[in-house]
């Protein structure tokens, strides 16, 4: 035991601490808003209303959330095997390449319901490949996965630029992107679901990838806590020595975990590419991979937490866009700052308040300390 | 009677449904050594953790030196002069000894003066108490025995007046334990107060002034050591008479099941740990390997179980060789009937963060019984875990409980249950009863002998001479990586002790 503090009950662990972190992030963000001379409370209202107030806002929020669910799951799967996959960004980018190849060659021949499965497989396979290489280098050559995945983000970016200004670019076009996909490559929207509840939607990119993301969240839960492979990944994640003892091959488990992680990252590309833009453009991932790290940490590596955290970040994206529109003195850059603060407090500084809360718990309600073990499932 | 150093009054502590301590009263006189004994899970460590500020009591009062105190964190305890040597070491594995000792006691940002001060202070403590450890050695490279010395040094360095030791001798050889006891006596003579938790009643008799017995969370008796006996204490602990030495019949050794020939193993630094060792284990016999910790036994076990690379030699399991390149698949060896209870249950034999039921299949998770295709058969795993809990009397009997929250002895039972219930042909066991109470020792020894009587080959490595002598049909003594002698079970402790110290070996070499 490394901390001199006892354990927290589950509700504090999964509810109170994220809430406190989030509140602090918003307070600090509020101070930033005050600094530029705006009213932080009005800003907060605009942010929340922008994200959830109207049907269109909700649809956008969920569209962004879809992207973050994929990247969050990707980071979480690797993390359960104690691998810090920073390469989600690049894996998603390369996943987009897979989709581009499928769509460019088949979009006018196949209906969406045939093309979509093919694109899922292609994006997952390309993402998995991009995860495989750093995993192989770690398992066989001992190069640290954190370093190699970062480098692979750059390699992915350069490769995509090379392809998008060359091979994949339609002749004569000025834009570094593929031609627009047609027909089968345009996924059905889900906006009508929100409209069922009476809200009006002008136009929003929410599409069936959202459902796919939820399915993947469930599958990841199954994988981690209900399959033999997940058991092995968690064993290795907690104790490589115990894994060795149990006959779990380090090479195999590291490769598998990273390929699954990469596949999930690759599938992220489906959402913007087939659900929204209908082309593969330069830098279409735009940081979603890194947001995935924060989402996974904030969601405590559990799919349910990840879905909730992803929706939160979706809200920040969508509401933030509204905010910079309504309050011109709050620029897009400031929105990025606010998002950064949330990432900072909820993700990176996740443990900052924990010791204090534990100490408070220990002195006020000693009975609850240590009960987590009995109540909470090892999730 | 001398003034009480510590008084615990009406202490209660529950973990969910488990009442670990109920209405405990305890008084420890200043300048004495007070023993606490009790079965696994009786609540000893919990009580001491409350005293050390690791847990807070649900109700009750603590007095130190007559004054009521609130101990909310271990810093409070340290400030009150209470030091603790934990059952499970609380050291940072990749720090050096010196860094571990000053951890939490640093007082300048650059650590320069802290380190210098610590170095001289350590030097003094080491000389004064004979606790030799290289201050610059990295913890993970030290054998457990030495790691424990670091724990003691840590407490002394913080100026502990009251020293709590939770099963300090669990990992020590008899000689090392004697050494420790000399240190404790010295500390006592200097007026320090010592609380000693141990499962070894002999130690209680040898060193304590008074002794308290706990059973299932309650304090059932306190005795003046001189006025009690081992038998009485054991009975008080378990609530029934206990066989301190398990009866066993003559062994009927059968065919050779495990054969080790000229095995040589080096550690990561290239030091020879196992040096040209050869022996056989036949079905129906228990072969015990005695030796002071760190003489190659651990490496021997690891090489045989396919975890560690061996430089040369041959190991045959049922007449077929084992891959000694360190790339052997321990899973495949399990299929071939080799079960292994590793010495280090915390990092190797168990995943402490797992639920009990998850650990009860570790290594056998490939077994069809526990699977439904690619999925874990959760129902079967739970049923199987409950079954083992029942058979091995693992407490608390909750397969959903996190393994870290089981007491040491019960954790060991989880490992043993898993390995023994697979009905292996060959069972190799490292430190079968480390940290295990007398009742459970009796149980484990009976099970090991039952395995033998079913014709299994059993190889036991233990630093407990008593254990080796009462279990083994043949005893091999290891010293400096070599097998320096083979004796029958009738060998005396003195004789084995000399072999373990390498005396005979050196004489023979000269
Ligand atoms: N953090 C915890 N959460 C839940 N239960 C716990 C926790 N810590 C201890 N327990 C339970 O409390 C009881 C007392 O445990 P404790 O560790 O004090 O026993 P012990 O007497 O030290 O046993 P041992 O001799 O095996 O070390 C056990 O049933 C144990 O499983
Ligand atoms: Mg204990």
C-alpha cells in the first residue's frame, strides 16, 4: 500500500471526486471568463444551453461524444493492460485511410448497409495495424510504447499529408482531401430520434455511428470483465509477474491489447468521415485522440464512465462553439483553454483532491472506509 | 505495574459485514514486549493498523502514555512515537535502502542534508543493532529478509518509542530471527515498548513478557508469558486442541516424477544462484529443501516451474524434459501436472487487485471448466471459488471480496486451494505456511501429506526448519546455490543448522 489513507466508498470514488474535479475546473474557467470581462454565470448558461438547449445542440453534442467514446475506449482497453496508448490520434487518422480506400472504390456500387460493415472492418484493421507496430516494438525490442505511439502520430500525420496531397487527391483539386463520397458512403442520420421528442433540428451530423459507439462500449465491457482475453489483459496490467506465472505470454497480450485499442481508435474515423464530411480531409481527427485520454481517465477506464465523460466533452465542444459565437470576447482559443482546464483537473490532476477527501472521510465517517471492496464490483 | 505505554479501550472496527475488531481492550506496559497471537483473520493486523492510523476505529479510545489521542493518519502515529513494521512491506521497490529510509522524513528540498544525515544515522543504527544492509542497494534486488531489516531501520530512524512488528519473522531464518530478537531485547532494555504479532508460539514463549490472544475479532485472553504454555495458547486461539506436529505414516516412494540434473541458474547480474544442483522427487514422497533465505532456493523453484531461464542442466517432468530457456509456457507445464505455489504470493501467486474468485483460477483460466467459448463462465468460476472457500475454510467466505482485503494466511490458502485442487502429479511449494496461523498450518500440512499419500511428488522449500523436519521424507540443504547435504527426517535441528550455515561444506572443501 502506497498511500497512508484508507479506501473510499464507491459512490465517492465514482461520483464525488469527478464532481469536485469538474467543479474546480469550471471555477478556474470562470475566473478566466472574468478576466476577459464577461459574466461567468451567463457564459455557463450559454455553454449548457448551447449543448443541450435545442435539438440541434443535442445532436451536435452527441455527435462529438461519439468520436470521444471511440477514442476513450481505445485508451481504456490499452490501459487495462497497463499500456499507455498515446497513439490513438494517429491510429484514428490511419483508420480514416482505410475508410477512404473502401469508400473511394465502392461508394457508387454498394448501399450504405453493405458499405458500412466493410468500412468498419477497414477502419478497425488500419487502426489495429497502426497500434500493432509500436506494440511489436515494445514486446520484442523493448522500445517504450509511450514514446513510439507519440512518434507514430507524427508518422501517421506525415503519411496522410503525403497521400492527401498526392494519390488520394482528385486531379485538379486544390484542397488536400479526397473527392467527396457519394451514395452508400453517407450514413443515415439519427436526428429523427431527437425530433421524436419534439425538438427541431436544422441540420446536424449525428448519425448511426453513435449507436455503434454504444455497442462498442458494451463490447469493451464484455471484453474486459467477461472474457478470458480481458482477464489475461487485466492480470498483465496489474502484475506482469503474476501473468508470467499464470502462463500468459507477454508478447501476445501486449500485441492483442494494442491491436484492439488501435482498432477502436480507427473506428472513430467512421463518425466524422462517413457520418459528416463524406470525405477524408487533412487533420480530420483534430485532437480527438488526445481528448480520449482525458475521457478514459475521467471515466475511470469503465465503459459507462467513458460514455458519460465523452458526453461531457461533447458538451464542451458544442457549447463552447456556441459560447464563442455569442460572446465574441471569448475566442475559440479560450474555449480550448476551458477544455484544457477540464482535462487538467479531471484527467491529469485526478488524484489531486483524493488524499484530502480520503482524510476527511476517514475522520468523519470511519465506517464507510474500506467498504468499497465489499460493495463495488471490481469494475 | 509499570505505566501503560498504550491503552486501547473498547475498540470496534467493521469492514462491511466483517467485524474485524469488537470491543477490544488492550494495555501494554512501557518497556515490555507484548505478544499478540490469533488465527488468520482474527483482527490482529486491523487492530495494529488502527493504532498506527491506517484505519480509524468505528468506536473506542486510544491512549498513549495515559493521554487520550486521536490518530487519524500514520503521521499522527509517528509523531506520537509509534513505529510499525508491516506484515507486507511498504517499501518502494525501485528506491535504494537509503531513499526508502528517508522517504517521508526528508526535510530539505534537495535532499542533500537529509541523505547525509540519514547515511550516518543508518550507519549508527546498523552498527548498534547489527542490522547490516547496504544503504545503496535497490530494494527489489534484496531478498525479503533484508527488505525487512530496512523496514525496521525505517521505524527506528523515525525515532519510534513504541514499535509494532506484524509477523516480523515470517520471512526470516531461525538464525535471523534470533538476531532480530536480540535487537528487540536491546530495544526493550532501552525502555522501548514492543508489540509483536506472530504465529510462532515458540517465539512468544521465548521473548515476550505478556501475551494476548485474539479470536474472530475479540480479545479472548491476556496471559503473563511465564505462566502459560504453547498448548494453552494454541487452544485459546483456535478454540480446540491443535496438533502442533502433524502425524504422518511411512512414505511409499514410487517412480521418479521430477528429476533435476546439474541445474545451474544465474540471476540477471550473472551471479550464479543455483550451482549444479541434482536431485529426484518420487511419487509419494515429500522432499524438503532447507536453507537460509537467498541461497538459491527461490531461483531453483522458478527454474523448475519454467519461469526462470536456466544456464544449463536438465529438468524432467514424468520423464519428459522441461524447456529451461525461460520461455517455457507455465500453462503447458500445468497441463502436464505441475502445480506451483510461489513464494511471493503478493506479486506472483495472486493479483491483489482481483476479486477472490478471479484469483482462484489464475493460471488455470485456460481450463474448459471455467470458460464458455471465449467467455469466462462466471457461474462456474463462482461455484468453484465457493467450493474451495468451503474446503479450505478461507475467511471471510466472500468470493467477491478483493484479494488484498484478505488476511495473509487466508491469501495463502487461496493459492494453496487453487493449486492443490487441480490434482497435480507434482506439486512444488515455496514457503507453504509463511504468515499462516497454527490451525491453518496444521491444515496445510495435513493437505500436503494427503497429497503425498495419494502418490504425488511434493517438493517443499521453506526457511522454517520445523516445517521442513515435520513434513519431509528427505531433506536437502542448500547453501550458496549448492545442495550441501541430504538427511532423513530424523536429522536434528543443530545438524541441519550447521549445514545451512555452510559449516560442514566449508570444512569439507578445506
Ligand atoms: N480493508 C479491508 N476490507 C475488508 N475486509 C478487511 C479489510 N482488512 C481486513 N479485513 C478483514 O478483517 C478481518 C481481520 O483481518 P486482519 O488482517 O486484521 O487479520 P489478522 O489477524 O492480521 O490475520 P493474519 O494472521 O492472517 O495476518 C479479516 O476477516 C479480513 O478479511
Ligand atoms: Mg495480519
